[in-house]
């Protein structure tokens, strides 16, 4: 019989351009932060750590990334000597994969306390264009002609060419392609995309951990510097650095801690991972399958969700994922977001953290920072961005690219238990 899984602690560093922060320093900040949130003096009870990172090889370290970053913490007796550190990589979904792996150990009864941590440094002050080029590794490098032809065919249908260029990651072109097709197929407008972008920047202005902390308007979003049609800079996630961590535990471990700690725990009610493929433009994505599995495992429907964090690497993604998560019908995402339904006073607030476009997107840390936001919401500790009475929260996080969708998608559902 599977065990229930609880989040005992959650933490995220501030996301920013942190050129001075080393990988080991960011790891330390996230790890000590999550211990403090769980009110633990050290991690002696941690059975294993799942360490998420994508691009540490850019900075010179590959293969044993997490093991290297934890060397000082082990030496200082802050992390157990012989606890394994397992390295995880899955594109922008890396943090969520680490979370799922750590949760599976608890659910299987193999551990009572596990750690998921994610870290990334994407800001290269010396050669930013080189870092942007590194993102191409998120697509098939063995047969690039396959996705190039696939995108050219879809671009013909949307009426806007697929033409990657300088000053942006290749991922922005793939998202723009999806947006253009959706706009032609369903009548989605650039103004509706801008509504979501402005809303998330305004949420981010209230988040002390966000990379961008300024309010804006739909008009300013539309007037911002073009990146690739139809996306402007304000609609796209920035490059930045940061780390995040989550401590997960069993019911047995939860019962052993103080009432003060136990009262802040959040249940990980369900989670699901799915894999990507080359799909037809009008075929539901892998996120739909992950969401349906998560809803079924949790025994709830989309209407039961009170707050959500979705992977808005561009602001079009919020429109599309609202459809795939069944928050609205297919083709209705533009109207749904444009109506204010995902704003603070809407029927379902989405991306109260500011989303990736405002909070930032250091890819290995992103999924766990989303978990941190939802845990904070369910604890009632989100301050001016708090969703009143939130008891059920959903997280959607995708990584890598295969055709029109991600290579992997993760959907998690969290529940307030007090």
C-alpha cells in the first residue's frame, strides 16, 4: 500500500542575475533555507537527495553535479555522509522530475524524509549569446532536419515563417510558432496574450523572490521590444540564476515533529509525468494526459482547483495550458485569460508568483520554485498575493521540446491539510 507524501519544508532563493553566486553557494542557500523552513537544525534524517540541474557543464562541471555542490555541506555535517545524491536532468521540468522522484521514495515506503533541490545559472555577463545557443540542446541534435521540417510545415499553416534569429533562445521561436498557429486556428489575439503577461508582472511586483518586480499594463507589454512575432520582451521569461528546494516526508515522520511544524505541512495529493512526441497541431498535448492522470489520482476535477502555477516560458503558454488543464475549453484560452479569469479576483488565479515571465526561469530550479509558491499559498503565507481560502493547488511544468510540445510534462496537485 502506497504511503501519503507531505511537504515539510519549501524554499526558493531570489531569482536574479547573480554573477557573484557560485553553484555551491546557491546550493547552500537553498538547502539551509529549506531546513530552516522545516525547522530542522540539520539534515541528518534525509535518506536521499534528488539534485536537478541542466547546464552546469556550461560552467565546467558535468556528470556528478549535485555530489560536487554538496561537498561542503557533507563536510560540515549538515547533510548525511552516506546519503545518495542522485542527479536529474529533464529540461525546464527538471525540478518537478526531482520532486516526483523524491516523492516516489516516500510513497513506496523506502524513506521517511527526502530532498528535491534544483539549481541553475543562466546569466553569462561575458558572453550571453553563447548561453542562449546552449538552449538548442533541448531539441533533437541527432536529427535536426526532422524538427526543422516539422516547424516549416506548421509555419505554412499559420502563415508566419519559422525563422530563428539572434538575440533569443530557439525555444522562443517554437513558442511563437505555437502561438501563431493558435491565433490563426482559434482567433486568439496578441492583446489576450498581453493581458496574461501584464497580470503576471503585476503579481511578480508583489513577490520579493521575483527577478522582475515592477507593475505594467497591457499597453506597455504590447509596446515593448519585439522578440519574435507575436511575442514582445515582456511576454518572455528572462535569463537568470537561482535555486529552490523541497523537503518531503511520510506520515510517520510528520507525526514525529512538533505541532507547529506539522500545522504548516502540505500534502502532495497527486502527481503525474508524461512524455512528448511529434503530434498533430490540433491534437491535445502531453500536459492534457498528465493533468487527467493527476485529477484521477487525486479524485478531483479541474473545478476544484483554487490556485495554479503553469509554465509560462512565454505568456502564450498560460493560454494554451489553461486549455490543456481543462480550466477552459480548447480554443477558449485566449478569452479565458483575456477576461481576467486568471487574475487575483478571477475564478482561478494563475501564476501568483509572477510566473516565469516575472519571477524568472533558472530552468533547473523552476519546478521547485513553483512548488514553493503553491505551498506558500496553501499555508496562507503569501501576503498581498494571497488567494483567500485556497485548499487545492495545481502545478504544471514542462521541459525540452519535441515538435509542438515538451519532451516531458509534470502535473502536481497539493492540498492544505489543517
